[in-house]
C-alpha cells in the first residue's frame, strides 16, 4: 500500500514539474501574398502565411498575446478566435468537425 501511494505521489510530482508555460505573441496584419502565383490580400500572422505552428505538451499552460493590426476595411473581420482553438481531443470541448 505504501509503495502504491509513493508511486502515485511521485507520478503527480513529475507531471507538475515537467509542465511549463508556453507563450506566443501573434501580430495579426494585412498583406499581399501569392502562394499560387496570383497576388491577393490576406491576413498574415507575424508577417507570414500560414501562421506559426503552436506546440504544447499535455499539462502545459498556453498564453497567447494577440495584437490586432488589421487595417484593410474591405476584408472580413472577426471578434473571436475561440472556435479555431478547439480540438477534437480537447476534454470538454465540442468537436469543430
């Protein structure tokens, strides 16, 4: 019994110690891109398209700072990015598929 309690405590301790805070700064802006050879207006993240890959590990805390520098009035704007952050594997979240 004591061994089970010790191993359970040890595994909990290790998972807490290995968890980290992952921070991303995203600058959202307008720009011209031509991924298929035809130039067009697009929404860029940190000056590029597509945006950066966000990588975390189970147990991590994710902090995302988003700076909205969209200036093109002819492009659609949104007020929420929550829908794109959901994952089919995210506990308690509805699947976006």
